[in-house]
């Protein structure tokens, strides 16, 4: 779903909240959470779960609101999940990415929130696209912001540093541990960033055709160009006119590979690939972890190899 269909989601969330009103009122221990030894953290989707687990270590208990294998853009909260938000000691989210969660937090979580979109300004939706002969190919509405910041490892490291500070406020006894773990995670993310920079430095092609425009932060950081079959949210069917444009773009840039996502149907990517004589491959936007396992770091390294093959980087 996209931002325009948000009212329906809000109605669902509000109904769930009303149903839970009684439960919330009875929880007189408030933010103490279910496990008194650990900080109860609710993460809005996988990369934020990864950060919270790596930085929180054994001092936190992290719950991800999105089930493994599910796509987080269209998250709707059931009453049990609203209960988790109500009882969390800290909710880690990206405001604007999942409107149903924003609404639940506004009504129930008060100051117990860490909004990763406040750490650094988000990029405009059109940035990280591509242009040639001064002609822009973006098709996002003016003013739209791109939420997919985790695909730049250096941005994720900065979010991690701030999350460590926030956890230290919630749990001062372990503040030094949070800072130390954020520091070692930063070192790993900077190593990953260096691998991407080196691995994508010289390639025969620099444009990637992807299923939705999730890769703006990655293409901006490593000087690639992004051609999205659909916009900032995954959709099953692009408009016929957009499909025709993408086919033309794929031909113009001699794309060898049309990328699709593990959590979204590959059908449209397969159609385009067949039309232009390209292959398809998974380029994972890491919005959720697919059932193949791994973690943020290993999936990003797989993405790097996939890109190097598709773009012919020696
Ligand atoms: Zn996305
Ligand atoms: Zn182009």
C-alpha cells in the first residue's frame, strides 16, 4: 500500500486501540515491561531489529512487529501487536514508513519512542535516481521523502550511535555497554561500506532496474543510478505507461539484469527481462529478512556480489 491509502489502515489501528483500552488502563506497572531484567524494545521492521539487537545485546529483549518473510510497507497492527506497543519500554520506528504504527505510537507510547528519521534529514524521493542529458527520470510526487536509509551502511551506523544514546537514557546502568556495542557495529558497517566503494568503483554499467525505488540511498552513496519499476512502495502492477518507460530505459542502459525482491512477486520483473532479453536476480532491499536467514551484513554482501555481476565490475 502507499501513503494515499493510509486512512483505511488508521481506521483498523484505531479499532484495535479501542479494543485494548481496558488492557492499557490496567497495566499499572506501565513501562516496567514483561521482563524486569531487560529493556523491552519493539522494532518496527528488520533493519531496526538488527540495530536494537546488536546494540542492546543481552540487556534488551527485541520484538519485531513484522513477521519473517512479510513485507513491512503495508504493516497493519493486530490487537496483540498494539499491546506490544503499549507495553514497550522503547519503540524504534521510522516515522512515515508505516502509518498504522505511527498512529498507534502517537496514542499509546508517548515519549517511549526512537524515531530514526530524526537522526539525519531523509533524502528527497527523486534523489539517487538517475538522469542523462540533463533529463530527470524521477516519477515521485514533489516533496516525498525516501525512507530506505538503512541501505547506506554509514547512515545505519549513525542511527546506531543515536540509538545507543537513547537506550542509555532508558537504562543508565548499561549506557557504557550500549555505546561500546554501537562502536563495534560502526566498525563493521564502515568495513562493509569500504567493500561497496571498492567493489563498485569501476563497472561497465551503473544503472540498475529494480522493482521498487528502495535503493536511493545505496545508489547515491556508490554513484549508481536507479530505475524503479514502481515507486517508493512495492506495488504488484505498474501502470502500462510506466512499464513501457522501464523497458525503454532498460534497453537504453543495456541492462543485463532486472532485479526483483524476495518478498514481492517477481512477475513484472520477469516480463521486462523477457522483453529486453535480460536475466532476473534478487536484489534485497532488506525491509524484512527472507526465510533464507543471514543478517543485514551477510545480505548486503550478497547484494554487492549480485551488483558486481550484473554491472560487470572487474
Ligand atoms: Zn520499500
Ligand atoms: Zn535513463
